[in-house]
């Protein structure tokens, strides 16, 4: 299978995940870029940010049209994460590749566990707890900047469990946070990642953007809890494979 076709298939899967779940797609982008398309870890995290930014912005527009974005809450999360995302993005290129890959695998495993534990909905929305929201937003920004992932797998549970948003509204709001954090991290990496193979990144991002629209429609038609469990088990497998490859020195 050619690199072009692999990029299209991987991009479509990641876009569907982001559009349907509000997170998780970005955390599959980096492993796909490394193990399917041959990117070095540092280049993969930069390319992942490009793909996640384009895809999450598209999915955000689709969710906003349906009124599923809590703009004030999302803005608070995003504002708290901008500086950590920028700083982490600036130092990511200096992190040893094995450490970067190992940290990514651990975060992927954490994401899968959180997805398996996440409830399908929350109770009535509570007043925004600003300190908790700011702390969660800052941590999310740091993860986004360092590992090149959107962080929706952390944002959605926080929006549901800390702030009491209903699941569908949390998914839409997380996309606002992902877009802002990814842009901040990408800005910090500008000019530091060397030449990127745009002939691979462009079709990957394009397929992901189109997939995000399908994911948005899927989120309405398919049971979200079931889709989330399937995705979580896939992510656990990816995390295990990455950890084994890191330990083996590959």
C-alpha cells in the first residue's frame, strides 16, 4: 500500500474519532505517523499538531452549528493552556526520542483508561469552578505542546466530571480547547522541526477533515458509550505496542 493511501486511511480514522468523540483522534495520529508512515517522533508530534488543528477546527464548526459548544467555559480552559502549550512545544524538540515515545505511550494508556471509565452523561450543569478549570486547562496545554496531541481525552472527562457539562456539549467544547492549544503549540514549533513531508501530511489532514464531518454525524446516530469503548481498547493496544517498541529500542 502506498504512503498516499496509508495517509488517507489513517487520516479518515482519526477525523472520525475526533468528530464523534471530541478527542482521541489526535493521540492516534502520532503513532500512525511513526509506525505507518516512517516519521521520526519529533517530526510526528509536529505533524500531528498540524493535523489536529485542522481537524478539530472543522469539527468545532460542525458542533457549534448545533449549539453544542459552551464558549465561556471552553475559553477559560483554552486560555489556561495557551502558555503551557507554547512552552512545552518550544522544548519538545530537545526531548530524547525514546523518552518522547515512552511518555506518549503512557498518555495513550491513560486516555484509554479514562475513556473506559467515563460515563455517558452527567447530571445538571454546575457553576464553573474556575480554579479547577484553570488547572485542568494548564495541564492539558502542556500535554498538547509536548506530545503533539489535542488532549480531548483529558478535556472531555474534565468538562463532564469537574464542570458538569453534558456529554454532547463537552465534546463540542473540548474541540474549542483543542484548537486553541494546538495552535499555540504549533506556533512554538515553527521553524524548529526541519523539513516536513507535506506530500504525506496534506492528504492525511485532508482525509481527517472530511472524516470529522462523518464523525459528527456518527455521534448522533451511534451509541456514544459503545463507540468510546471500542476506541479505548484500540488505544490500549496502540499504547502497549509503543511501549514494547520503546523498550526494545526500536
